[in-house]
C-alpha cells in the first residue's frame, strides 16, 4: 500500500513532544506539562490561522513562558502557572529543567536550546532576581541599551541568528523593541537531524499535492520503501487519520506526520484533537510495517504573534498595562508584556531535517511614551487654526498598488504591515500575523 501523507502543517510538532524526558517522575511530569502547554498553544494559534502552512515550536513557547514566571507576581504569574500546569519555583522543577536541557542532543543529531535574557540598562532590578535567573535558567541577564533601538535590535537579532545557525535572521522586526523596552526573554532552538533511513535522491519526482481548497500543485515528493512505525486512528468525532514515524539518527528524536485518511477531510478537525497525551498514545499504538512512504520535500517559515492565543489560554493579566504585575522583576517601574513573538523555519529533504525557532516575550514600561506611527492609509486636513477654515484635505492610501508594490511584503510577517493603532480598524489577520506595535496594540 502506498501512503501519501499530505499534512504540511503538522510536522514541526513531534520535535516538541519527543524530546527525551529525564529519568525521574518529576522530570517526566514537567516535560509532559510543558509539551502539553506548547501543543495547546499551537492548536489555539493554528485554529486562528486556518489550514495554511504553519510550523510552531512548542518547546520554545513553553521555555519563554516558564522564564516569564520568574519575572511576574500575583495574578499575572498565577495565570501563567495555571495555563502551564506547573510553577517554575515548585521544588525540583528548576533542577529538572536544567537536566532536560542537558539531555537534548546526541549522536547523529543536533538539538540545542538557548535562553537569552536582555535587560534594559536603566531598569532597577528587584533584589534576588539575578540569582533566580541564574538558578533556574543557568544564565545571567545581559544589559542592553534600548534607548538605542537599532543597536539593541541588532544585538538581539544577532543572538538569535547565532543560536539558530543563521536559519533565523531579523527575528525582531523594526519597532518590536524600543526605548520603552525593559526586558526581552528569548529562546532559540536549533535542530539538525539525518533520517535514520534517508530517502534515495533518485526517487524524488513531482507529484500532485492536494491543497485544502481543492486545488492541486505539483511538488517534489520523496519516496522510500521501508519498515516504518505506522498507525491508523480516529478522532472522537470519527475522523480517520494515519500517523507515520520517521526516526532520526541517534534514536532520541522522530518526526511524526499525521494526515486525515480522506483527502477532503479538514486538517483542522485533527488539529482540534491534538494534545501531548494523544501524541503519546500514537507512539504506544503504532506498529512496524513495510510501506512505500511518499512525503513532499519542503521548507516552511512561519511568524506568529502569540498574544491572542495566550489570552485564550487564560494568560491575560500580563498583557494589561494596568493589571500586569512584574514586581518580581522590578518594583520601581510598572511593566507589562507588550509582545509574544515566535518565528520558525524548517527544511525537510532527502537527507533529513534542519529547523530552528526563536521565541520572545518583550516587556515594556508602562511609562514610556507611546509611539504614533502613521504607516497605514490616513486622512489629512490642513486648517487655519485661528479662524478655522480648512485649506486642504485628502486621503493618503500609500503608493499605488501598495499591497504588492514597494510597501508590499517587506517584513517576514506577511504582507500586512505590523504596526497598527488600537483605535484603527483592525482585521483578524493583522491581529494574528503582525508582530504588532507594542504600545498601541492592547
Ligand atoms: C555571534 O557569533 C559571532 C561569531 O562567533 C560572535 O563574534 C558574536 O559576538 C556573536 N554575537 C552574539 C550576539 O552572540
Ligand atoms: C492506544 O493503546 C492503549 C493501550 O496501550 C489504549 O488504551 C488506547 O486507547 C490506544 N489509543 C488509541 C488512540 O488507539
Ligand atoms: C538537505 O538539506 C541539508 C541542509 O539542511 C543539506 O546539507 C543537504 O545537502 C540536503 N540534502 C539533499 C539531498 O538535498
């Protein structure tokens, strides 16, 4: 039987789930809860995006939210703990996280995660913060001068680029960090693995890929005949789907690919059922069978604005300038979480997979002056103030053809410009895809 698997949206998943768990029950528990949180966030975020291509890093998101626990207090922190299912200060958790980090990687594959802490020079840190960061994350915060926004952005983006072997460049878009920024918590994950059994290059040829909208595209599809872990499952609603496991060298990491058995069945129905327990159930219920596996060669890059999805999981107070409680970080200045961004890139070919992700939480001062950025169509009026007559008025909609012209997709975050006004008309797409203006958007 030939299995044509067509679920591009899913592949980056396994990577967050199958990271080896540590030997102790506490370690396994923390790893499972973190994976579960990451997957629920993916489900939430992917649901907002529809059936398009999307890669996500559950591990990256969980690591940043875990670090955010260290900087918050009160309801801000309790909401994060509740969403994740564990508190990073619970006994044993810090030790287990350190141990988990050490276990990533192994022969034949590279899996590395790095945490970056960037604190504004002028921020008066609460006593004991540095010790807490060092104890839990194994890292001292680096001081950055956010009053020099371009320089600060260059430093952060260089850090991301370094820790993703160059796969993720220009991670923070212009405007994501500025004079109001007080803290950036970042995680970079890099993975490179060779298939235990590579696909023979000569077998790759163009075949039709059936898209969700019913159209087709001819794409290069790899093919191999092998004994593979394979299973047929059904969602509680009765949607049948197939899962196949592709192990990497070294044995610790696999890619799991899942797709509805019938082409016209929506992937979203499967995504809605996903959680860490389900992925564990797949692993427990697959059997090794000989198959001809056909899988597209592909690469994907996705940028996420995770704010709405985090709020949907109950993490709300940190985003509200009036309610956010960052007194665990600094009691001197009121702070709030302005951005939660992730960017993921994955490349899959005959020899294996190379993937990287960067995730960041950007914390701002509530006192910083708000930016006014008129980067969308605007109305202008020229008025003689003492007497009131309007000399001139008009609408500037941008250069002609601005959607695809020079104002086109200049950011990696899609064709929509990231900045927007709170009061301006916003579309759900902007909400989800733009890396957003930190100060206006909530
Ligand atoms: C990135 O790596 C280069 C070369 O190894 C090094 O010179 C530079 O300091 C690194 N930058 C950061 C931000 O880590
Ligand atoms: C997987 O197998 C376990 C028993 O090992 C069973 O309880 C469970 O229902 C199975 N799950 C699925 C999704 O088939
Ligand atoms: C697959 O991609 C990697 C980089 O991720 C590259 O080194 C390798 O040569 C590629 N293999 C094939 C068969 O294209």
